[in-house]
């Protein structure tokens, strides 16, 4: 009986995580609708903030390329290598213990 309950609980847990396994490339992203904020308006009598070290982000000249359904999603890192890893070396056999020589 316990094993049946454990299997059901596991199935429910895995079903709840199914949406995390799907690729999200085709779904709209929250940041896609972001807009630039207007520049700061500094009240009279206050100094402007020092922005000489601020990073300038250039405007995007062309829209983002839509990825095909069979292309991998970039929200997961790509594989570094397509070749399989070599098998690890077999563990070395333990050294034989020295034999005791009887003293005659």
C-alpha cells in the first residue's frame, strides 16, 4: 500500500514540474515590452549625479531573430562538446601486503 502511495506522490510531483522542462523560447518574455525611462530631472539647487563611468547601451539596430522550433533555446547553455567523455580509468589493484619471514 505504501508503494502505491509513493508512486502516486511521485507522479503528482513530476507532473507539477512538467512546465519547467518545456523550452521557453517561443513564449513572450517580460523584458520584451520594456521601455526606456526618461532622463533624470534634477531639481534646482542640486548637483547632477556623476555618470562618467556609466555603461552606455546602444540601441538595437535590428529586431531579435526568431528561433525555429527545432533550434535549441538559449535559456540553457549549449553543450561544450558533442563527443562523449572517455571512461574513467579502472581503479588500481591494492598492493600485496609483504609476507613475514620467520626468523630461524
